[in-house]
């Protein structure tokens, strides 16, 4: 799987309703417009804009890489490489879409390059999920902790569903952005999100009454 | 993820309101369970250091003509070493072996002569070309050269050519005109053998045997025959060769 290029970001439906994901709470719109102009401000010489960008997107990118299976040190390194690549491609950036989607596209390309070159340190077995949808022993041990069970179930998802939930649910990207990033129709993204959530639900231990 | 995995039919099913609410709650729980971690305390310092080290070649090259020029020179310099090494160990690449040889070329085809073209001049054989006429003309030219040399050596004592009379026909020239012509030819270095018309006029005047005319014709008779005149020393200048001959 070759990572798609990182063109000047121009989403199909960037102006559409933000994130109609099941259960999503739209991100607070306050400050979102300013964030879209962070790179423009930096390109104009505002050094603080880049600091703000790191503060905003750094934790999100770190969480993205960790949930994709990277070790903490690798995830830290990859986040830094994302920002380096952002500055290297600063001239190509066109403020036509969501800035976070552009950064996530860079992150996804880096992760694809890395997994193609080298297996991730924490590797998930897709077959295990396919053969045995029940929680594993570890998940059973932490079943009392709902959050831990959710994280465990997320790790046990197949990589495609995990990436979909990562982008659509955790990163709160609109369906249009996700569809453009993954190269699939918007309708497919919607159905796959439903499917991934159902799969996630099936991997959870039964809730204690 | 561009490939579409085969999903079960229930995956395509649109959730009803109850399930949708449940999935929404599940998504919220997932989001709450997977909060983004904090960056390392020294993340920004390491990032700043990395950005300082990271080459922003593309941006620099795009903006600076000097940088593009420098990069081109650098690439040429880097490539010059290997190219020179290859050329050194493989000299035939740079200086291909030169084979000396002679490749005869066929003579050009003879130009086609038109049918009405004049015939080419016939060159007489050597015996005819260098016969008595040629020898006589050569001796006369030599005598004219000797006469011209004596005229130059006489300096101020040499006579100047008289007022030149344009002679349209040598048959009309008298002895005085022929004398002036002789002096003129010596003064101008015209040492060719006299032309047949002039020779005929000198002979005709000499046949009249007028003593005064013979005085003026003496240099011409010497040039023509190489013999001194019999009627007298003839008209001459100091050092002239014909009285002595």
C-alpha cells in the first residue's frame, strides 16, 4: 500500500457539517478558524503560530501514532518528523481545508512508510480478531475498567477499522475528510464507521449490571 | 485502505434510532478512554534542534536563485570526480582511437561540353614552341633588357623620351618617333620583344638608308639583329651596348 501524496489540501466538502459521526460531539468552533491560519501566520513570520500548532496537534499526533501501534519513542520521533515535514512543505500548503486533516495525512503517510519498512514494535494480530472476537485474557482482567476495556478492544480491532475510528471518532474529522484521506466514497466511510463501532462493541466484555 | 473489504450485510445496515444512540454513546466513551497523551517535557526543545538541523532545501532552492546556482555547481563538481575517474581508466571514452589512413577519392567527372563550344586550344609540341621564333624573341627581349639597364645606369646623361606622340599605326611613324619610343620603353622598363608591326616599320625605314634616320634607328636595329649599325655609331647614351657590340 503506497501512501498517497500530500497535495495542497483541498477537501471535497470542507465546508460541510462538521463530523456527523455517531456519538460525536462537534469540536468547539471557538478558535478553529484561527487555527486554520496558523501556518499562514507562521509563513508571515509569526513564530508563535508554530508553537501554537505544536501545542494543538502534538498530542493528537502522538495519540494517533501510539494507537496505531508505535512505541512511545517511535511515536515521539514520528511526531517530530511530521512537524519537520510540515515546514519543509510549507510553501505547498494552501489554506483550503482543515489544517489538522493535512497534518494527519502527513502522519498517515509517515506511518505507512514506517510499517512498510519495518514492522511496528507493537503489532496486532488481525487473525486473532477474526478468529476469536471475545476479549483476551488481558481484556478480561481489566474488564472492570471500562476505559481500559475500550482501549483494549480498539487494539484488537482490525487495522482498517481501527484507523477509521481513529480518524472519524477520535480525531473528529468530517466524513468528507476521512473519505478523501482514505480514498473511498463518503458513503463507504459512513457504513464502515457503523461497522467498526459495532465490531468494537462486540469486542467489549459485557457490562456489569 | 483503498481496497474495500467484504463487509457483512449487517455492516451496511443503517442503525435505527436506538442503536444509533448506543453507538453514539460508545463513540463518546471511546473518545473519553483514548485521551491524547501529553508531549514529553523536552519535546519542543528537541523539535527546535531538529528543525535547525533539518535541511529546508526545497524551500531554499525555490526562493533563491543563488542557492539554485550553487546547488548546480555542487552537483557538477560532485559529478566531475567520477566522470574524470572513468575517463582516466577508460581513455577510449574521451579520446577514441584515431586510425590514420588514405581514402582515395575518385576524380571528378569531366564537365559536359556543349556541342557549340569552341574547340580547346591546341598546344604545340615542345619542338615548335621553343623553335627559332621563340629564340629570336628571347634574344630581342634580352637586348631590350640590356638597353633599359644601361639607360638606368647612365643616370642624368641618359636622354629623356621626347614628347610622346601617340602612334596609332606604326606605318605612320618616322625614325624620330621610333627613337622616342625606344627611350620610352627603356625608361618604363618595357623590355618585351618588339611587336611585328614595329619590326616591319623599322625594317622599312632602314631600307631607305637615310643616314639621319639610320642614326635614330641604330638602337632598334641592334635589338632586332644584335649587330652594330654599319652607318655609324648611331644615336646612343653613355654606356649604351649597341655601339660596342
